[in-house]
């Protein structure tokens, strides 16, 4: 009877979802008593630390069961997150069963792409030493800012920042956050999707020419028609409902990206180098031209590291509790992904520059491989490389378009207060796919703006996360952490302005237009 009465009294104790400021023990009678030896404790106190094996040991089984259940409840209450009901209707947050494997697939798919094939162009202007130094610094800098974004996903108790713009609003304010983050993130998503249509269509055309050879019909498809074929394939795949549902596509994109990046540099290094090769940085007619060319090359390096605009969205697909916060599997998957990204980017940059030097054509590695060695490499290997590029572009289109799909559906659900039907969702995605197609046809030089794109979108990767850390976490002033993040943030803004100017100047005056995969 004593146990049953104590159990009933304990269950009747009201438990409110609040932070416990005074560490106390709840006795079986419902009275509070201070914890003994608190001053000597070296571990941080949590609401469930009071229910320890030592405390439970003298209590009977029924009582122990009640306290264990209370422990689980307090853990959930201590991590209670206010969820927006609308999130259950949107593609990014509709499914929250992601894990570390999904995080690795998505980060790899978003982090490796066609921009890696442009790195040897940057080395042609920077040379060996500065090229390797700049690429290494950029890699570790963006890895640090990725860690910041992962940690800030749940920086405020009871709130998950599921999108990059939401975190920017929390750090910079509602209006300023939208102005600072919306343009570069949308530009990264929509601009990358448009560039992928151009690159995918061109690559499909070259793949067809390599496979078909002299047997091709007298009326082959034009380049614009190949763009349309690629866009149609993208629209079909985009009917997958949410971000977690494309995990398989992201796995395909990751595997194909690693494979073709490896094949490109291995095939290039295995062939004989051009006789007139040189490794001296490309010279310009004037000192100012050299400066702007170097800035444009640094912009290409910055553009190589994209995907940070999707980090919070990927983490939003994971469940999060007090015992199992989402940042743990996210960071585990991101570390694996960026290890493989490094294993692709550095060999492509170093091996490509070694194979072609400053003779590297403006289209990057695939253009060089096709132009210099199309007669030396078996057609089967060339066709396989181009086909892998097509698969990777199809997969990358899905993950980079998902934030745009999410924005479309967020506007619809906020106005109608109901989820999108299958037909409405399909209509949005068909509309977006063909809009990207028409932009690509009207502005085919978008894919040549690597330096400019790198400058304009650089703050998303290198600057804004550092500012967000200072404004949300508020480290103590004048400490190393405070100086580091303010310094990196403002340095990123300065680089963004300089690289953008260099990209514009190079397009206007130097004619550096990266026309992908146009054979020599």
C-alpha cells in the first residue's frame, strides 16, 4: 500500500514544459529537497539526471517503471519544439525520417558537380602554389561554416530553423534577413538548375554523337531540342514528393559524380601531355588585367564549394529529440560527404592542370578531354564519362530545385490553408522546369559565369554563417571566437565584392566565357 500511495502521489505531480533553473530532487512524497554535493558535481545537470540508478535502486518495480516513464517524458519536454503545422505539407519538412546516410548522399550530390571540372582553369591563372593554397583554404573555411550551420539548426531551444532564410531572419532580423539571404539562395538554386539544363543537354548531344558516330541520321536533334529532352527528364523525376524521397537519386548523383570526376582526371593523366604545355600563370596585357583575372580565378574556386544553401534543409528532414538531436547524424554524414568531395576536387584540379597546364580550354576538363584525346581514348570510355555526367546533372537538378518547390507550395498553402494536391504540386514543378528551360535558351551564357556566380553567392557559404554564429550564439566580446567569426565574415564580404568585379571584368574585357563541352 505504501508503494501504491507514493506512486499515485508522484504521478499527480504536475510537470510543466519549462527549464529547471534550480536542480532539486523530487522525493516520493512530492516534497522537494536540494541535491547533496551539488557544488562538487562536475557534470552539467539536466531534468533527468535526478533519476539515476542509485536513486532507483531501493524502489520497487512499479515505482521504478513510473520514474523511468517520467524520465522519458522530461527528456522530450526538455527538447520540446514548437512545430509549424504548415511544415507537414511542404516538401522539405513533410518527411522527417532522414538519417546520417541520407545526409551523406544529399551533401555529396549537392557538393560535387560540373563546377569541379572548372578548377584547372583557375589554376591556369593562379599557378601551382597559389592554386593549391587557395583551394585548401577555401575547403577548410567552408567546412567550418558548414559546421556552424549544423550547430545553429537548433540553436534556440524549442525552435528548428529548417531553411537558410529562416536562420538569416533569426540572426539579422525579419526584413534584413530576407534581403540578405533570399537573393543568393534563390540564385544558387534556380541558377544552378538552369545551368544544369544547359550542361545536361549539351552532354546528351555529345553522348549521342560519340555512341552513334558516323551512323547518325542526316537530321540530328539541335542543341535546343536536347535541352528540351533533358528538361522533360528532369520534370518526370521532379514528381517525387519531398526531399527524403529523392535520397535514392542523391545516391545515384553522388556515385556518378565521384566516378566521372575520377575517370576524367585518370584518363587525362594517363595520356601524353601536349608538347607546348606550360605551367606558368597566364599573362595579361596589363597589371590591372592580371589582377582582375586572378580575382575571377578565385571566384571559380569559391563557386566550387556550393551546397551550403541546402544544409539546413537537409538537416530538417531528420527527427530530433533531447537524447538524439539532429545535428549528430547530420554532421556525421557531412564529414563523410566532404571527405569524398576533397578526394574528387583536389585530384581534378591538380591532375587536370598537370595534364593540360595553361592550355586548359575555357570549357574545363571535359572539353579538354574531348578536344585533346578524343582519338586516343576508346569511345566506350568517353561515352561512359559523358553518360555519368548526364545522370549527375539529372540528380543535382532535383536537390537544387527542392527549395524552389518548397517556396511555391509554401505560398499556396499559406493562402489556401490546405496542402497541395497532386495536380497542383505537379503543375508547380512542370512550370518551374519549363521556366528554367526558357531562361537557359534565352540566356545561354549563364553557364559561363562561374567567377561571377562564385562572387555573388560567396556570402552564403563563407560569410553569413560566421555573422549568424556571433549574432545568435553571442560569444564573449574580444575573445578568439568573437574575432575569428567577425574577421572571416567581413573577409568573405570583401572577397565577394572583389570576385564579382573580377568576374564582370573578365567577361567584358577578357572574353572568358565558359562554353561547356564545345568540342575544338
